[in-house]
C-alpha cells in the first residue's frame, strides 16, 4: 500500500472583495482554483516530485499534505488515515507527527531570536519528548559541528541554514518530508551538497519525500516519480527516464525544451508561447489549449482525463511523442 494517497484533491480560495465593496460595485464573488482534481500516490521510501511553472499549485498541494491548508474537496490519506475526515484525533495526531516540511527560504523559516539548539529540538519539545543532546547529534548528522548548537541563524551561510532546517525536520523521526523548493535559494555548488545529503538521509533513514521544484535538472537527479502540474491540474506523471526521454504532454515538452542544457550551447529554441491563464477564470476544456500548438476543437470543449499511455499517465486528448510533435 502507498504511504500517501491523494485522491481528487482540490483547493479553492475566496479572493472576493469585501462584502460592502461587492454590493456597491455589483460584483459577484471571485474564487481562485489553485488545485483542481489532482490524484496521485507516493510509495514508501521513494521521492515523488511535483514540477510546473509558478502558480501551478505545487506548494498548495504540499501545504495540504502537511495540514497547513484544508482541502476544498478530495482527500489526503497517509498510511490509510484521511487527515481531514478521520474522527479519531489520536490517530490523526500520530500520523501528523510523522510529517515534516523543509521550506524554500531557510532564513525565513528559522526564528532569528532562538539558538540553533532550541530550533532543532522544538518539534520534540512541543510533544514533551527528550531533547538532551538531540540538536548536537543531528547537527553532526547533517554535516555541521555540534558546537554550532549555541549559535544563532544569522551566523551561518545559506547552505548551512538549510542543513539546520533539515536537522529540525529529522528531529521528530518523520516518515514523510515535504520539500518545498529546498535548494532554489542556494548557490549551484551548495545545491549539490544539500541534495546529496538529502539523498543519503533518505537511504539511511528510510525517508519518503514529496519534492517540489521548478528545476528540472534537480528533479531528474532526485525523483523516482514525477508529476507535472499546469494551472492546478496534473497533466502528466511518469518516471524520470520516461518523462525526460519521451515526454507525452505538449506542456511537458515545452518545459523540457525551455530548460537550460549544458550540451546545447547556441541552440535555437523558440521561447514558450503565451502566459498561464487567469486561475480565477480558467479556460474551458484542457487548461493548456490556449498555448498548445496541437490543440483541436475537443481540447477547447472537454477536459481530458488522466489515462495510461506508453508507460505514463497523461491528461491529453492528443497524447504524442516528442518526435510526433516536431513533425
């Protein structure tokens, strides 16, 4: 059984103006659909990556997974427990204790007034656990010195702060860690060190990651399974070899074509066409059809369902290989 099962997950935000303004201006309520009917599973001891442009709903899914946001519809099940509907509060609390999150900006997620020792031990101290020597041990585990436990966050570099965030995430011995752009604020050389550390910890401690990123190079290195999001919808899901070697969805093909490549210096690549549509007023049918060079009338009228196609799950009426798209 999968460790995490996300079924028909949706999240809608009310972005309406205040009631009196709407009455005066005679405007209806405005709702923004950040996540729309997303379903996928994360197997134990694997890395599932979510990729997509800014505004595609990646971070919103991560926040619903850890309980920072409640789903508008659908379910998030971890070890078979639906966190938003389970009546047994003790069972929900037990599952929640096994989930941690690593945020994008390490400095913003660390309390500047606390010493590192207190920051790392906080998840355990909040539940009344034993914290003596915990921070020192975890600091050494993530490649820092035990002496750093008495310092403040501003005394560290960006990469070191992210290691502190990883140590804090490990403190409560989690089974699942949601990594929300954990290396995007770091230098390239430091990114590699942090990613290698996370990969080693996954193997040593039996961790499971939901890895959220816009960097396709990082995703190819880390992920066992990749989900591609567009305007809150899951449009393609495949393993890294299949996704990078033979992308099916035109949006995935566009992302890969636009990504930097070390062996393609001087290549002539057309820039991505168009912008992400307004999520308050999304297009009918397939959300990608206004930007898709292959769109047909059915794409404008009917939303495609995820279907298994040549080793991947694809939400496209005209699922193609890259070679077909180029011809």
